[in-house]
C-alpha cells in the first residue's frame, strides 16, 4: 500500500518518512512490505491508512488533479481524520499520533470485550434497529441504502445475523475485524482518547467537514473534539452525510485513499453523481 507513490513522488516520500520519525517506528515499511497480518492490526492499520491517504492528497494537489477548493470534505470513520487534516483543522503529525492512539485504545477495548461486526444487506434502517433492540447488538455503519453494519458481543452476533435474515435481509456477512467498533463496547477507550484530543491543537476547518454522526459541518474545535470522541461508540451515518452534501448542490465526489469502497457507496446514495478515485500513482492526473 502506497509504494508506487512513494517511489514516484517526493511529496509522498517526505510524508512517509516523516511518519516514521513521528511514530518512532517504520510504518512505511509495514505499508509497503507487510506482512499483511501485522499491517492489519488496528494499531498499525489506522496510521498506515492515514498516512497513505494524506500522501495521495499531497500528490493530487501537486499534480493539479483536484478541481479547486472543495465545497465539503468528509471521511468514513478513520477517514474523518484524513478529512480534518485535509481541511487544515488538524496538523499531519497530530492526526498521525491521534489515529495511532485511537488504534491502540480501541484494540485494547476490543481485547477486553470480544465482539464482532457483520454487514447486513437488503434490510432497511428501521428493521435493523428492531434486530438490534431484540438481540442486544448495535448499529455501527449506515453505509448505503440496503447496506448496514451491526456489531456487538460475539455471543450475540450469531443470533442477530439469523434474525436479520428472518426479517428479510438478503445476506448477513460476518466481517473480518478484531472488535465491535462504533458500539458501546468501545466505551473504555473514550476517556483516555478524549484526553488525547484535549492535548492537541485543533483549528476551525478551512473548508466544511461533514461529521459522521450529525451529517452536518463541524465548524469549531470543540465540536470536532466532541465528534471524534462520540464516533468511537456511535454509528457512522454515511448515507446521511452524502445526502446532506447532495442537497447542498454537490455533484462531483472524489475519493482519495486506498480502495474504491466509498465510491461504490456514494453511487448508490447520490444518483447521477460524478465519481472519481485517486488511489495510486496511476490514478493521479489532472
């Protein structure tokens, strides 16, 4: 992940090298060489994805691949930190430290209270809430119409998936994750992470950042701190985020980062939207 832009662009190389220095460990080597099971650990994955997204953003700006100043920026879960860094609300170094801390604390919470997550396909939000209420699991992500993610204690997830199928879901797919993120099982992480947020300088965003929870722009540092702590234990409302931006007149969405997952989700939310990905050296062009 990211080796192509590291080799091709000095701006990307500088960010990966700086990340190694800031974290005091070779996160760049993990990005480029793995091993995959080590890279996949939450403590490593979160800073690795963050630095790759910011490096891709830097290269896109350098290559004039972005059409001016965006009307909004937004990110899904961890991507909210990329969005805030892109909007100059959080410095790169602070964002990197925060996502590493977030990864460490959420993994510790997951180890203390083992949980899981599952993608539920073909069930609406109201029905999903019913499944959650009856089984004691929680809604984690509202990703697109007909695609939701639920999570909770492992001993409850099997029953929740069975009930979702009985209520009309086409599929209920267990996800390969190490915990029930964006649920109350992450509560042990909140206090220490809130202290980490309080210690970091956060500025008013230069462009509006649409929050995962409220699906409205965060306009000041206190709102940003509150959102980043809150989203640890509450769902990502991606459908509502995209619907808000579309209602405000946004017609073009550019996904910056490894993969194309958000592009697929936006396609199902905002009919007729123009979509673009910047996810590697070959995709960075004006």
